[in-house]
C-alpha cells in the first residue's frame, strides 16, 4: 500500500519573504498579493473550524487585518503562511467560543478514553466511494461528518491533511507539541474514517479488530 | 506486531515517516491482517477524499469583495496610525 502523497504545492519561501518585506515597507500592493495568495486557504481553515460561513468570512478579514497591523512584529523565523494560519486559527476559535459559550472550546481538549478511536466498524468500502454520490451530496456528507469531530481534532486534520502543513508547522501554528499533533491527527483520521464508513461501505460487516 | 501497535503507527506510516524496520513490520502485519489492511486503506481514502473534495471553496465574487474590504480596512488602519 502506498503512503499518501502531499499534493499541496509549496510556495517558494524567498518569493513570499520578498513580498512580506515589501509590505513591511508600506507596499500595500505586496500585501494584497499575500492576501490573494492565501485567502482561499484561510477561508477553508476558518470554515472547517467554525462550521459557519459568516464566521469564516469574518475570520478571513480579521486575520489579514491583524497580520497587516502586526507585520512589523513578524520575525521571519517561520513562513509568513504559518504565522498567518496561527492568527486565523485563533480568530476562528474565538468565534466558535462566542457562538457556543456553553461548551469549552480549546485545542487542549483531549481524548476521553485511550481507545475512543479504535475501529469498531471494519467493513471495506466500495471501490470508488466518492462516486456513489453526486458532488453536492458528497460535500454535504463530508461537511456533516467533519462537523461531528471536536474542534481540536478537526483543526489538526484540516491543517495537516487538507492544507498540507507539516507536522512541525501544524504544531507551531497551534502551539502544540509534535506528539500532541500526531495523537490528534491519528484520532481525527480514524474517527472520520469510521463516520464516513456509514456512507461508503460495502454491505457486508467485518468481524472486529483483534 | 499486534493490531493496537499497528494503529499507533498508522499515521506515521501513511505520512511515510517510518524507519525501514518498522515499516517492514507494519507491512508484514498488513499482509496477513485483513482488518488492519481495510482500516489502513479506508483511512487513506478518507484523507484523499477530503483533500480532493474542494469543500469550502471561496467563490470568486465573495473573494473579491473580501479582498477589497480587507484592503480598505488596511488603508484606514494606516491613516489612523501613519
């Protein structure tokens, strides 16, 4: 079995850095180019976390505005994108907290039991599961499924597996340790797999994990 | 290798960051344990489906509206604190 390929193209760091430096000097066209480069990513991340379109739009605006206002403080020790993601994740989590004050929303919220993610459903999926549904049904399923994950899990999943950040970059963006990122990622992946199985599996059941 | 140990290494395996020895042990486990093979395969599909899904794409009209709102606010910020 092959490992997964990272299809997210890396932006040349030097090019990004020259835009950042120009923006720091007051070149707004350079900053606008950075917006153009990363607005889609920030929107996707924000909507994965907040699960709300209006909140995601606000996060895009607030994250870029904050980045603009704090550009002088950006030390250039990480990629600008990682720094921006960190700002966006914080803004998104704040939105979520405001919307759900009754529930604690934290990246530190962890795992209830050691084996909450152990596979219970082992049945194999249809050969091309995504073709069982049309585009909009599939999006609905994926959206509903990821919504069921705790925010801390879906945040790690979207940064690592959707946006293609490395484990180290994800850890830096979320202020988590590398082992914490790995543990959340494993659980997020296994929980999503289990939930998607309801839609994608063949109709025979497996006989449980040993 | 037991199934639980396999699961612990699953993320490292899918990310291709295992040393040769552990990778070999894992693949040996996969060759006879059908359940773990299915879990591994469907987890990989889960990741690929999300990655390729274009979920939450930013529509172009909204994108330009957001960008111009951002740049307007940046200008105001600059004027307020030159």
